[in-house]
């Protein structure tokens, strides 16, 4: 017979795919932003801030290796990968 402990372990062992599948019915609009190079990656904070006023929005970001290299905070206009995950409405950065 299942108990609370079993339910807890199933929840904590949820795969990323299961988490995304569960999010499909959370009442939010889901947006996937992908960046593949320097200009695209540097502009992500501006794009996200322009979208942040939309209610019930969930943003996920995907970066190529090239884009991630530009997000090391080398200059003030270049954000870091960590700073992207702190922006409003951003649920994950991959």
C-alpha cells in the first residue's frame, strides 16, 4: 500500500521530462528562448524584461555552447548564465 514516503520519493525523483510534462497544464503560457551566438545571448535580458509584464508566463532558455561562452560577464553589457536564471519569469536555463 502506498504511503507518504512513496509519494515524496516519486516527486523528488521526477525527471526533467516529467517536470515539463506536468508544467503543460499549469495555466501558464510557455515560451522557449534559444540563443546560438554572441548578439543573441547578450540581448536575452532585454528580451526577457520586455516580456516580463505578461501575466502567467513561464520562460525557459536554451543556450548553445557558443552562446554560453559569451555569458561569462566579460563586460558590463554581457550578462552571466547565472544572472539569466534570476530574471523574472525565467524558470530554467539549459
